[in-house]
């Protein structure tokens, strides 16, 4: 149905058609653009924020928006770098009073808790909230269009844009970007056709009506029944379901341009993200039968669960097939199974069932891709490198997906078992640059898979050599897992194929204004300030002191701060642990005292002395 909608180009149910593109934004439609971050790459975060801010100013509607950077970062160096980058952004864009930075002291419930804290403190001052991820970039036209759509649809609680992936140069990421840009529009248009006002919310690049969100979408803990960690982790699906349960609609503006995100740079980083998503989706199984949910959102929970449960089911299917082969090969067949049987029971092979299974699987996997490529070639594929290169890229992407499927199967099976066993995982921030996978790391992560593939192939070949050809796409991919993981992470290989115009996307051939701003900001981004700068540099020291809260009760409970200042003065920054640095930057009295002593002392540690000489 997505193919049909995009082929004819007319969708009278599309929410993007409900508001005039140049309609003025009402004075009361104040919108907060919030970016929750946690130990992210500071340069990339603020470069994306700068690009979004510049595009919004270009639209002429920036007066209706404020920006909030909501930090949950736990490292001292990271906090100082974020404050320094915030100050630089405000000074260079003249955005004081429009761009705000907040560091959260009590970091509970991860991203959902971060947003809940914002809603409690500042939610009453805004009508809408647009949530960005740390790698999100949105154009001013997209931001203002989302506000206009909310104004034109007073029953809409959430409107989700369809982010387009770009910005990576590794081969793996460029293949995923190509798949997102070629197949994604058909997928989201089909979702919109069936879901309409009961759509998904993906947690970022979306606008939210704050009053019902605060009233109906607060998340608590689930009752403890076996799983240890029962915080709701995949909060976005749950928040969309709660919004719809309260009577507010959730839409996908699938045809709205100007919404961008980035993909994981390599396979291992993608699998690290999948492990978090697996745990979050399996925990959501507790909500399948929750009272009052719309059937569409129950189906969302079910498909999210099956996205990961399908991996161990597929692995079990393959293991049972191999076991059946061993039984048929090693155990003589019984032609007479009951006493006094007159006619033998011959072994049967049902070719029709095998062909039906193969055809159904191939159709589900490849028909959407074929339809997407055909649609793109019909509508014009110049920005994708032309029809021939699109077809070649799609064939290569399909082959790459076939190779990755068994590797993902084993990883996802392990993730499911770990989640069901209640093993805790750290929800760390993903890599935001073009990280490459080394051979040692690939060996540690894929070595067991390679060994399993070799043993599995040898056993099947010993049982029945002809059966190995059917299993070769699985065991062959497992045997090649290490070089696949390494080579697909190579930046130079991705750039070489880009020069050949393979896996090309419009954001590479003709980047829009906001992405050009992003690339320019990343190139000009200076080295972030750190703990040494917070002690030595008067401006950075004043900034960090102003951002912390003096608490007399805390000072009374921690008389050892004076000793900590003395130790830092004598031993230098390397003598301090990260927790000790956090103690210092969280106490403006002691940090300013350390600053004064470093500047006024006759003898200081060589690190402080070198930093003073460079001022």
C-alpha cells in the first residue's frame, strides 16, 4: 500500500496536507526543542544543534522556539566540555536566553526521566516540545511545519517525522543509509496508510503536545516478576500508546522533508544498539494486555517483541533441520511401523511445501525492495546515481543483508537469552563518528560464530554433502563474519564506492543547507575544554562555578574538600579520579579556591605550570 500511495502521489489522509505551508505561527504556540544527551561526543552534539539553529533562524520563525540541552553526562571532562560548547554556541549565534543548558543531578530513568524532569520544571511554559537525538538535525522548514500541523490538528498528541539517514562514510553505514533512503519512504507510507492516527513514535525528531503528554504519559516501574530490570526502556512506543489511550492521535508525517539522523558506523555498534532495543522491547511484553490500549499499539508491541524473538526461533528451526538430517542419515528408515502391516511406508519429500516456504520468505524479504527500486527509477533516480547504479546498489545491499542475517541471528538470540535471564546491560551512548572495527575486536566478537560455522558445515557435509548447499548462506556467512565485520567498517572502501556513485543518496550528491552547516561546524569545532581549563582559564572557571550550586549542608558534610584541593594543587590533574574531579567542579567554592591557588602559588605541579604558560 505504501507503493500504491507513493506511485499515485495523492494521499488525502496525509496529515502534512492539513496545514498551509506559510500559515503564521500563533504567539501562544511556544515550542521547546529539547536534546537529551548522556556522555555524547560534544563536538558533534553542538555542531548538529548549531546547524538546526541556523536553519531555524533562516526560516524567520525562530522567535517561537527555545532550545534546551538536557545533560545526563557523568564524566567531569564531559560536563566541562558541554558547558564550554554551550557558551561558545550562545556567543557565536547571539542566542543567550534562547539556548539553555541543564545538567541533571539525579539521573534516574535514563532518557525518559530526563524528559520528565524537563516537563516538570519548564513544561508549563511551552505548548509543544520537539525531541531531538544527539545525532539529529532538522531544518527550520521541518520544525515550523510540525508546529503548523499541531496547530491545524488540535486532537494530535504526537506527530512523528520520518528521519532520513546520512552523514556516515563507512561502507556499512553507507549501505544502511542507502537502504533507509530507498526503502524507507515506501515503508513509512505503508505504515501511515494502515495506522493513520494510531502511529509509531520513535523517540526523536517528533513534536509532542506537552499538556496531554505530562498528564497521561508519565512512566512508572513495572511490577517485579522474574526480570530484574523492569524500568520501561523503550519508552517511545509506550508513550505513543498512552497518548492514544487518552484519546489523542499519533501521526507519522511520512512525506515531510528536512528531518535527519545518523546510522551506527559499523556492524558491532549497530549490534550494541540492538542489544538495548532487544531488552526494551522484551520488557514491553508486560504491556501487551494493559488496559485500554488501542489494538494498533498492542500490535506495535508484538512486532517489536517478534523482531528479536524471531532470531532464536530461526536458529531453533535450523538446528531442528540439522537434527532431522542426522536422524534420516544415521538411523535406518522403518518401512513397517505396525505389526502385520501389508504395505511399506515410504519416506516422502514434499517439494510443494518447500517451494511454498521459500517463495513466501523471498516475497516478504525482497518484494518491498523491488517495489522501492522500481518506484525510484520511475520517479527519477539522478540524485541516487542513476537507475543503473541504483539497481546495482540494491543488488549489493540485498547480498549484504543476506550475509548479515545469520550473524545478527546469533547475536539477537544471545540478547534474548540474556534479557530473559535478567542480565543487566549498560545503556551507553552509541558512537557518533566513523569508527572502524579492528581485527582483534572482530575476533573477540565473532570468533565463536566462525568456529560454530566451521563445525556446523563440517557436520552437515559429513552427513549429506548435497544438503550443505542449502545451508551455505547461513554457515558461509558465519565463517566469514570476521572479515565482513572488519571490511564493512572501512571508511576508505565507503568513499571509494561513493566516487563510483554506488550507494549514493541525495544528501551526498546535493546536501541541504542544514547538513552543509553541520559539516562546516564540525570542521571548525575547536578542541573541547576540560578539567585543566576549568581550573586555569578564568572564563571557563567562572562558567563552571556559575553552573554549579553552592550547598552549605553539603560543605558541612564533606570537610575533606580542602584536602582535595591541596592534593590537586600538589599532584596535578592526573592524581585525581573522575569522581574527585566531579566533586571539585560541583563545589564552586573549592573550584575557585583551586583556581586562585594555582595562579598565586610559588610552586605548582608541572601540568598546571605548563597550562599557565600557554595562557
